[in-house]
C-alpha cells in the first residue's frame, strides 16, 4: 500500500532522513521506533506531503506522493494524526469531529461514524458539547484520533499517541489501536513506548539519526539484542 524507497529529507543543511526504505502492506500495523531526533515524525510528514523529499521515491497504491498535494493525499485516504494533538480548542468535541469529516457528503454515514468513535472513547460522548480546550491531555489525544477516524482513513498515521499521558489513558488508547487493527485499518504508528508499540505491531523499523538501523516483525524486534543500543546511540547523537 505504502512504499518509501531510499528517501532523503532535509531541513536546510540538516539531514533528517537518509536512504530510508519502508513498506506498509494493506491491513498491517507497522511501527516506526527511535529516540527523539531519529526522524520518525519527518517520515510521516513526508508521506502526508507536508515535507517534500530531496531524493528517493514514495508511493501509495501506485500514486507518486512526491508530486501529490497534501489535500489530494488526504483524498486518497492517507490520514495523519500529528504529534501534539492539534485539536481546535475553540470548537466543541462534536465540531472537531465534523471537521474530520468535512470532505464527506453522506450525512447518515457521518452520524454513524460519530457514534462509533463515541463507542471507542465513551468520555468523548459525555463531553461532546464541551470545547476542546477544556479537555484533559488524554481526552484531547482521544479526540485527535477520533477526528482522524472521521476522515475514513485507509492508511492511518499516528504520531506519538501515548506521549505524556497517564498509564491508564495509554492503556485505553492502545486498546483502541488494537481494535482498529482488528477491523482491518492499515496503521503506521510512530511511538516511543517500545514495549506497547511492538506488542501491537506486525512489523517495525528502528530509526537511528535518520537511517533504518533495524527492521523485523514485532516479536523479532522485541527480542533483538541491538534494540536498546539503537536507542542509546541515538541519545548520544542528540544530547
């Protein structure tokens, strides 16, 4: 479904990704791991068209994403739930969800999906008329994921969904990620919580200073003796 081949990304003179090759197949949950500064978010922003690659190729269902606008990438079903939540604080929970569905014309289907995301995160249903800014950090993350789901993703990209959240909230969010995977949603997950990410992932890649250092199944990476070292070497490169 998604394929990156030898992709280079730079911000001015700062190299973010070097020769990165990644595949995500239909129905898979693939995780990108790595410490801060490893290039994980840059990879997602490149797929969603926010950042353009300097070299390499990236395609989604045969479409060249390097020549496709972010708006048209969304129309293809590639939905990016960014790090930092970025909900609309002045809008209610329900209005945020409608923003996620803004390109959809089937009103009954939108209403059904809204009730579905409320079933995934019942607290959002209880707070549907509250402003996004009044929600807790965990509730805002739930809203960000739900807003992405309202866009009917064929490929859902989640960037650090557990960052800074309490353990009980992290557990609830990963339960939903498992449920989405069970339903056949294709997911590309960026996550620093290695244990949780590899527990749900079919396959994973570990980035170290913008390069793929390790790859394999979730089970293989959990048992890989060099996984911890990959994080340590990244930390040393980015003190």
